[in-house]
C-alpha cells in the first residue's frame, strides 16, 4: 500500500438546528482534517466559526458530484484527510456524497463516520409510531404524478414510513398521502432541536386541516396494517351487520374476508361454528 493510501475520508454528521448538538468528536475531526468539503460554504461557515474551526473549505455539489468527487480523490491521493459535511445532519442522507463514497471505496481509501443528528430519526423516535422496523424514504419526487406513483408503491409496506418535505409542498403531500395510503396515524415533526420544535400527532385527515406550516419538517406515517390486526370477534360482527343490511351470508363473509385480507373459508368455518354454538345455547 502506498503512503498516500493512508488518507481518510471522514463522513461527519452536523447539527440539524441546535449547534450544541455538534459532538466533541465532530469538532475535533473538523479541526484536524486538511480540508472540509461542504455543500455551501456560507451555511457551513456558521457552524465552523461557532466552534472556532479554521480548516480550509471546498464545495461539494449535488449537481456536479462527479467533478467534485474527482477533486476530493486527488486530495486523498496527495495524502490529505478530508471531512465531508452537509448543511445539516448526515451527508448522503437526502444530501450529496453517495457518488464520492463509491469512488473513495473503489480507490481504496479509508472511510470513517462521525455520528450525530439526523432529522428522520429524531422525528421517528418522538412520533409515537412503531419504531421496530421503518423505511426512510426521504423526499418524494416533486414532479407531477411521480409523487403519487411513489406513494402507491409504498401502500402495502407494513412498516413506519419517514418522509422529508419542504414547507411549500407539505399540504399537497398530506392530501396525497391521505388519498393514496388512507387515513393512517401520522406525525408531522417541525423545527427539530430548535426553539419552536413541535409535533402534530394525529391521523392524516386531521393533519390535512393544518395550514401555513413553516420551517423544516419530517412526516412520519404508520405502515399498512401495523397494530391493525382485527379480532375474529370484529370480523364476525361485521359479517352479521352485512347480513342484517341485506346480504346473503356467503356474500357477507366474502366481502368481510376481502376487506381484511383474511381467508374466506376460515371465516366461513368460524361463522358456522358460532352459529352452531348459539343454536346449542338455544338462541
Ligand atoms: N442530511 C439531513 C439529515 O440527516 O437529516 C437531511 C437533509 S435534507 C436536504 C433536508 C430536509 O431534512 C428538510 O427539508 C426536512 O425535511 C429535514 N430536516 C432537516 N432539519 C430539520 C429540522 N431541524 N426539523 C425538521 N426537519 C428537518
């Protein structure tokens, strides 16, 4: 291994609002590397001057990732350590850096991550929605009808969904989510770690009643069927209601089985069993 292969790319997470959330290690790394690659030097300057960091900065852009990656690779080749940061949170998470990481791995340099805040996880853990399994989706495609297609592809996903959204699109996205996913539980988390941090925990239909939402926000939506398993009692009650409303028993069973995606035959057996039990009891 040549000596220049010793250079390291550090992926450093930075605060998503509250500057006190920069970890001591992140500050140490940003002070010690030769170069900091950031999205926008004006934004990163605030963080760096707050912590008295004077490391040389270069820009790493989403729109010319290939060119930017080449520049960073040549620094690593020269033996210079580079830290990649974004405007907030983790680089690469709805932020540039993926291409760079691929190239750096290919070139054989070390990559080290420095942990820190992430808007999606902050919102998820406070949302009150299941955290056992989740999907981080990030931004939906803003192009007309593309967002609807993307949501439709997630309709049957059984785990909690995490979306990033811009304030000028949130009302449209909430309405679309209600239309495509149905009226699920959700949480809109705003201005995380900042002075006006707030959480709206409600159903999508209720969240659609919110207006003039400002600031940065994350939308968490419960997955399909989570905590929604229906009991046999509820299924049979619905069958009876359909029969009462005029359906024949077989039709009622098939309708309810389809609605809750359960086996028609099993539901029919249970229905007959209950009917027999009731007859035995003399009902
Ligand atoms: N890399 C970041 C991360 O790790 O969370 C995400 C960057 S992405 C370009 C910006 C989006 O993240 C915002 O539009 C918003 O959806 C979310 N976000 C960032 N900071 C936030 C905050 N303080 N409160 C709520 N959402 C935030």
